[in-house]
């Protein structure tokens, strides 16, 4: 028998299912409505409730590291700053016995305006804004110091308050500005305000100075407040590291003052100067104009002059062209050439002729290469590239000296310059510093080789980086040899040539305006024509420069300076001499303690009677050493037609000589090497400066097989 189906029950179940589905749909639609249209339950929306009833994470910002000079003086640091705000809404004063909003707007504006460097009308306009709760009194009311804030607070003006924040502060203002750089404030997506470095040390080491942010995470209630005794996790921020520079505050001040005065008088487009520890490569001071105050960021150029200026160096480059020839072993300083001008026939179009002239165009007649260096003869370079070195030699030398590539100096946007040349005439102009470009930091790096017997040092300006919390030294920079670029004997010859440039007689040298009677400075001057790329030709405008060091015998300080388009080059020379004098006194580098040195032309005395020669030389205040007992001069140092100065050692070898060891103690390397080469004694040298030890005693007969060892040290080394 079949079972009867209860249709009424089935209908009842269907109705129940539809009803439940309907209620579920209504619930979903209601939830969508509450979340979408921000429907409030009490004082909070469902959306905010869902957001806030969770774990909250807040950023903990680190403190930015400070920048110090070599002696620990602050050059850049974070300080508290304040922004003036004015409460305008009367609602702020509800239920208060005293007004908490601005009541007398005219009085408030008149008292505040002079203190925040704003006009009365501008302040009053801000205070008269409608339908706002509060306003910032900017721009003058922003970034106020603690003292400025306290002065405003003393006025006890109703409705005036302050927002405290942090700003970067440079206590010396316009001081080593391109070295330090500057910072700006930037806000991230979570509205956190960061101090970010731009330019200089602030920019290059921004990450190290900034540190690492931390965070705190905790449970919060429906209103977003922290739940007492709730779960909490904190990861502390790691503050930025402190950076100590090699800059010496006092030397920096010498340089700053000299540069600004020279630029003011010379009215140049730009001028810079660098002072460097010759034995380590540490930058002791550098300054340039135009400059800026990092507190104000009133820049006219965002290029750092020391790494981002690439310019034609002019005749200072002759130093390294001569170095190249001497180190190759082909240079003969006594050999002569005809100065004045030289004609180049175009290698492709033989009808085209280009003429290179000496700076005085007519030259000095037939002169030696040594004298050509002292007089900065362009034609000397022309002849050198035909007789002593090739284009390939010159290119390889310039590359070896660090030109045409970056040094890796700790500043952003370092340029590499350009030392490309193809034709003979291009090589010649490159040899005297035209048609190629260099940067100041490249030139300083190359100059270090002259102060270190051929070892080229890497310049540096950061002494150390220190963890601001643990005081652990994270990084420390010291003397770093890039490479050995020339022999010690080559360097001694270059020093002699550089010494011949700085004399007190402009008829014998080009560096007379840099001469100081109290300090034995060596160096090279430069005068480079400025190329106008729009016109495609050189103009009548110039870049004047000086590359030098002191003291002559064992340089301790390198100084490099240049000025573009001044009304006179004498202001640059005066600035350099002022800095040399101040630095020498400050660092206790002894003066010469002698009168102005006289200069003489040392003649050729070979085959002349010894007594007659000595009688003639006795009129010159020279230190004459006669070697042997003969009556005739058979060799001499220096060779004929060279310039010598008061108290210089000169050697005369006679025709009766036994090879006895002289006493070399106290001789400079130059003096000792010249004497030993003259008398034919082979030797090895160790160290720099002056002889304090010789392996063969004075008066000992020396055989051809024996090799002398001499040790040298600085004049003031213990």
C-alpha cells in the first residue's frame, strides 16, 4: 500500500525557508548600509569601530645625527623649533574664566608683527580669517628658536600658542656650506615629518645621519585609545650616527674670510679655495663664492664647486706634463728651445695653419726648459711633446695622476672631467691646460703626490663616523695611498721647478705675486681662457688659479684656489698669501726667518779655473761646496743658465778628486741626491725630508760597487 505524501508540510517548510532567506538578506543589506553610509552607533561609525578595534602601530622617529669639526665643535645639529598659532574660535574659551582665543586682534597683531618679522597688516589678515578654529602665523612665525618663542610667550597674549617641532640648525651660518649641505622637511604618507639631507655631507650621508625608525604596536578600544594592560610591543628607534669632519674650525675661518674678501673686491663669478694636509690628504678647510646659509637655503647654485665644477685649469697643468717627461727619463732641463710662437699645419688640410703663442707672444728668446717652466712658457710644452714625450705618454700620465675619472670623494654629483685629445696641437694645448677639464678635488689629489715622494693620496673630509648611542666608531678614515705615480727623484725635480716659479722678481718667474719672504712656498700659477660653447671660440675672459704647497723642503700644507672672471687676479694672490700666513702661524710651521731671497743666474763654469770661479761666486750669498783639490772645474750643480737663490747649495767638482764620502747629515733629499749623483756614488733613500743617517761614514773611500743608504725625516720630527 503506497504512503500518502503530506503536501501541507512541504508548503510550510518552503515558507519557512523563504522567510529565513529574506531575514538574512535584510541583515546583509543593513550591514552594507551601516558601513557604506557611516551610520553612527553612539559617537562612532561602524567603519571607524572596525578600524579602531584592532592593533594600532605608531612610528617612533629617530633623532638625526650631528656633524662636528675635527675638534668636536658642532657644525650641524637638530634643535627644537616652534610655530606660532592663534586660536580664533570663541568655542575654545567656553567654561573658562580667562579667554583662550584671540580677543583683541589689532593689539595682538601689533605686538607680534615685529617679533616674527611680518607686517602688521599681514598678521591681522590671518587673525581675521572666518570660520576657522586656528591659524598658523606664517611665514615669519615658523621655525622660531627657543629664545624667540620665550619672548613671545612673555607677552601673555590670549589665544597665542606654539607647536613644537624639530629643525636642523647650523650655528655658524654661511660656513663650509657646500661641505655641510642642507636639509628639508618632508612628510610621508602617514603624516610623519622627516628631516632629509640634500647636498654636501647632509645629502651624501643622509641614511647614516637619519638612523632607523622604530615603532610601537598596541591594542586599542573602539575610540582608538590604548587599552590598559593590553598587549604591547615596542621596537626602539636607532638614532642617526654623528659625523666628524677633518675640517678645522680655525683654518676654515681663515679660508672663509679670505675667500669672501677676495670675491667682494674682485667681483668674480666664482672663487674657491681648498687647504689640505699634504701628508694625509685630509681637507682642513674649503670655501667658495657664491655661497649660502644652510639655515636659509638661499642658494644661487646647487652645484658643489669642489666636485661639480669642471673647467680648463690652464698652466697649473704644466706641473704634471713636466712630471710625465721627467719620470720617463727623457727630460733635460738644461736643453734649450726657441720660445715665442709655434705654427701647426693641419694634419688633414695642409693649407690651414694654427699658431700657439707664449703668454707674452714674443717669448724670451732661446731658453732652457727649466727656465721655461718658471716663466710658464706654452712653447716649452709644444717642444716637450716633440722631444721628450708622446701624445700617448701624456694621456697615460694624466690618467695615472687621476684626471679624467672621479676620485670617489664623499660628495654627490662628482664630475670626472675630460682629458680627450687626438691631434698634435690638441695634445700640446692639453699639456698646458687648455682643451681639457678637471675638477678641484682631482687637482688636489694629484698635488698630494708631490708632497709624498710620488705617492698619490685619496683626499677625504670625513674623519670618523660614531654611533651616537654607544659612541662606537663605525668608520674611520686615514691616510690612503691611491697609487705610486712617480719616483722620488722625479718629485724632487718637480719641487725644484715649482720653487723656481715663486720668486720675488717678476722678470725671473710668474709667481712673484705669491711670494712670501717668511715662508718658502712652491707652486704654479694658471691663467686659462674661457671657452664660449655658444660662439664656438675662446673669449677674452679668464680663470686664474694657483696650485701650491709649503714648506718647500718637506710640504705640510697644500693650497689650491681659482677665480673666474675677476676684475684683477691680485685679489686671489692676496687671499692665498693671507691664508698661508695664518695657517703657518696657527699650525706652528716655522718661518724662514730670513730676508727676501736674492736670485742669480748660475753660469756654466766647466773647464774654468777653480779660484776664478770661487772669486766670482763669492759676490753671491751662496753655500758653495768645492769637491776635490784640482784647479779646474769638470762638473757642477746646478748646470749653467739656471736660477739659484740666496743660501742655495751649489757644488763644484774639480779635476783632482778621490771618491770620499761627504757628511750628508742635515742635507735635504734634493741636496744629498744632487751631490751624490755629481760625485758618482750610488744610493738608496728611505723616508722624506732631511738626512739623519748615512750608512757610510764621512771620509770613507767609496768603491763603485758600494751602495749608500740614507734615511730621511721631517725637519721637526723627533
